[in-house]
C-alpha cells in the first residue's frame, strides 16, 4: 500500500470515528465556498492534514506531495573485490587455518597495511 492509499484510509477511518466531519454538503469548500465533497491532502505523509474542497477546486489544486514514496537510504560503501590468483590462495588458506583466521581477514589486513605504507610515502 502506498502513502497516498494509506492517507485515504486514515481519512476514511477518521470520518467513521467522528474525528473528521462527514462531507454531506453542509461543509463549504475552503477555496470557493461551494459544498465540499472531498478532503484534499497537500502532503500524503501527513494523512490527517486535510482540507475540505469541492471536486473542481480539488482538480485545480492538483496532486499533493508524495514524500512517503521516496525512502532515503543511507549510502553503503561497496566492498572492494580482490581477486587472489589460485597459486596464492592455497598458501593463504593454509596460513589462515594455522592462525585461526579467514582468508578474507588476512587479505583485508594485508591491504590495510599496504595502504598505510603508501600513505606514509
């Protein structure tokens, strides 16, 4: 369910529970004064921040903001891919087994040390 549909559902539940008045023609449109027929969302992330409007004014206002559809994610660093030639893998694997580490940890440590030496130069 998208944020727009969630907002519509919130309004429908609020009308049913009495938190928002039912739009039966007694409430005027906030823009033109005609009988309001819809609740207009300007921002779907705020589901109960609505204004009563008539159909014409609702169309003139256009769509509301749909901020809920965009989810910002923390940018993840992509892991470096290191290809180890097969001739070196077996000795690395034996070394890793002997020292109780993984090949990945040994290669990462070696790369970190190598990069530290390069930065010193």
